[in-house]
C-alpha cells in the first residue's frame, strides 16, 4: 500500500504564522483564552475617545442650534445639561471642554470667551467628576459655580457688558442652574436607565 506524501506550502505556513502573531497581540496563548490586557486597554482607549468625541459633537451642535440664547449675560445654554455626564464617564471631561471650545469658536466668540469659557467648562467638568461619589444629584453644582464666577468677567472684558459683576454672576448662575440642574438631572435619570448599554459596566468608575 503506497503512502501519500503531503507537501506543506511555505506561503501557507507564513500566513498561518502571521495570523498567530496577530492574534497574540489581542489574545493570550495565540488566541486561546480571553482578551489580553493589551487588547483590553486598546478597546478601552477606543471607547474613551469615541465617547469624548460624541459628547463634544453633541455639545457643539446644541450650542449652535440654540445660539441666540447661548451667549450673553442672560443666557440659557441647553448644551450645559450635558455637564452631568462626568457622573457616567471621565470621557465627558475632555468631551465637554472640546465641545465648548468648538462651539464658541464656530459661533465667532472673541478669543477671551473661547479661552476662559472653555476653562470654566473644564473646571466644572473636573469638579463634577470629583463630586460624583457624594451624590449623583450634585454633579451639576461645579459647572454652575465655575461659570457663575468666571463668565461675568468674560462678559465685562470681552463683550463690554456694563452690568455689575455681582449681578452678572447671579444672572449667569441662574441660567446655568436651569440648564445644568433642571435639564441635567432629567437627563441623568433618563441615561441611568441605559447606563450599562451606553457607558459600559464600569460607568462612573475611576478607570480613565
């Protein structure tokens, strides 16, 4: 009885080896087992960037759609309702900041408003991230305070507003309170129903 001899193609071996090396970057033991630590970190970074970009885009669009009421001493920036998002994900911190920067720039705001308006949003977002474990219904507080303290000076020196600084603090704070506290808390309650689907199981954790 004759024996058949099988000849292995070098190209097939090369492709197979390449596949194993590719899989080993994501899966331990060349694809045997769960996702490797490196693969998991890549997934987390991708998800983080995607969330931040989406938040920035939504903030920008909302601000520009409601532009007539989004600027000035008496303002009601609907997009500030998103300031509760650091409760769910740290990606909201850069997302909100970049969104504010883009919205102000695209709306033709003067440079001081672009710079210090973005700074106020960044400070508020970081504060919301830090305070989230105390109470979910207080994450709106840092944005209200940061905007009420910073924006009146922007209005005075960038827009030439003549009102007294304390009065503008009160007006800006009131508008921010309505957007961030009222609309923001409503948004928070809605998002909590789908928090794992939108933000993942680790929502609100210390993992960046």
